[in-house]
C-alpha cells in the first residue's frame, strides 16, 4: 500500500475518487520496496474532452537510476488505472513509498 495524494482543480469528491481508483489498480514495480524513502510526483494533462493526454514524472527521490525506472513504471501503471469521466485538469499526483507495506 502506498500513500497516494491527488490534487485537481475540481470538487473534493473527484479527487477522492481518483485516489481510490488509482490505489486499487496501481501495480508497484518489484524493486520499489527496496528503495528507502521513495517518493514520486506526476502531472496528468487532460484533453478538452477529458481524455488523458500525457503523464509526466515531475520529480522523484532518491535521485538514482533505479528510482527513475520505478517512477517511469509507475507512470505507465497510472495510465492503465486512469478512470473515465475526469473532466478537470491538470491533475498532480504524489506517491509516497514510505507508506508501502
């Protein structure tokens, strides 16, 4: 389990729905629990129609090739988990690996 925080320029209900949907389906790369203090931030950009256009890893820590690879893998997982019907964006997602169990 990871702590996932979504920030969106929308109603609080939409933010909660995003957090639930992503956390239910997020697949953590195998190396993730071995990275103490892993954190990553992502920005999701939506089209005018509300379709997911891009996911960008805006930051990750610690700064290492392994952590970068994990963050890139998580961005693919977020894309697969993205729920339909999100109309407001961009959406900023913070994932805190310190909460993984």
